[in-house]
């Protein structure tokens, strides 16, 4: 691409980023038991040619990533991209579908394959996941390599993004982590919550931060005169157990041929100790990746675990140019 053309595309992307919100389409309630999802297109008026899946974390939903995905779609224009925001099993509108157990990462990844098959789509070019969703990405790749989804699978040979998700088993701590404490508190509450304000105040009194308490409160939905969870709590707890136990370091040691796995580590995240960081850097530096796939590591400054909230622009600066380079 010429320098002049590059400049035109850059200005066009910037204009769309500032002034051109992408189209969002909602898809739920189909007869087949597949995941609920939303679509955001870089060019709503044209057929898409490239697809990226975006997966949320524990107790979240696809809507958590709408703002970031709109920005990504705008950046990628004028290339015809479609971004699919998926509600994982037990979360968001997929919680209403009642996908069968066991509720583990293997089945969460298989749900993605079933969605592609049920909709008759081509396999995605990019798959991106945050926190628990990051490990679902790695399981999806591992299952593709294993042939678990059949012979006609096209592995995302382009890019996979794992956003602030430690690839290995969670290391037991002397004290429980924040996620474990939140899950214990939520399990101790009645299934019907008096109000969102009551829940936020309750979480604050227990010592949780205002931002976390408000985010937990945003996961309620109206049920008569009360509020109830927008996720299947028991299923989510089972998924967290699977997330804690799964180890994908062997996959990173031998990434599939032609695939780049980008690991984004938030600078201020409490999920990374020095040994894990050293192991990650060792995997990324291996020279034999030249003949296989590739692992790259990116540090997102000024951000804790909630990367898309703490520093969305910084995350876009890391991810968007790499995704755009695929066209």
C-alpha cells in the first residue's frame, strides 16, 4: 500500500472512530441450542469478509465489550469486518438457553464451534477473550488442533488474543482471591435481590470497591418486584473451577503452525507473579516459533484486570493495528 493510500485510510479510520458508530445486530432465541450473540460491522451496508469473535470474562456478557468493539470496527474500516460479541454459556442471554452440563471450558469452547456450524459461517479469522474468555480461546484452539470439531475446521491461523488471563493453573494462595470471595458472597445471597441499590450497598459494607460493587449490580435483571441474576450462578461457579484447573502452557510451548497467540498483560493486574511473567517471556522468546506458530507478549500500561475499562485506547493501540494487518 502506498504512503498516500495509507494516509487516506488512516484519516478515514479516524473519522469513523470519532463520528461513525458501527451497526449492532442482536441474535438470540434461535431454535437450536447455540449461544446468544451480537454483531458489529465496520461497514454495515456491505457484506463482511472477515470475522472476529470477542469473549467476555466470568459473570460478564458480550455487552461489556460493545464500546471497545465499536472502536475496533471503526478502526478496521474500510475493510469489511464483522465482530461477534458472544455471551458464553451461563452468561448474558445464553443463560436463558440452558445449555447442558458439564459447565467447563471444553464445552464453552465447543459452544463456539456449534455456533459457527449452526449459523453456516466460515470459521473466524480472529478470536479474542478476556480473563476466563481468554482461556476459552486457548481451549478452542487446542480442540481445533485435536480435531474435536471435525475435519472441516479452519483453525484461526491469523490471530488469537488472550487478555489478562494467566495460561496455567491458578496458584493457590494463603488467602482467597477477590473472585473467589465474590462468588462465595453471591452464593450466600437469596436468589431474589431486593434491589440493585441494596446489593451495591451490601457489597460495599463487605469491603468490596465501589466500581466492583456497581459492576456486580449491573448483572441484575428485573423479576417481578425483585431483581435476579442475569447469569446462571451455579453454572458460572463450575466454569470458574474449570478455569482454575486448566493448563495451556503446553499449547503456548508448541503453538499451531501459522497462528499468532497474543498475550496482553495488564501492567497493574494482580494476576501475574514474577515466575509466571518470566515463563511467559521465555515462551515468547523461543526461536523455534519461526517454524511453528508464534506467541507475542504485550504489556498494557495504566490498567488493572479490567483492560477494556481501565485503558481502552491503549488496548486498541495494541490490538487494532495487528488485526488490520491481516487484510
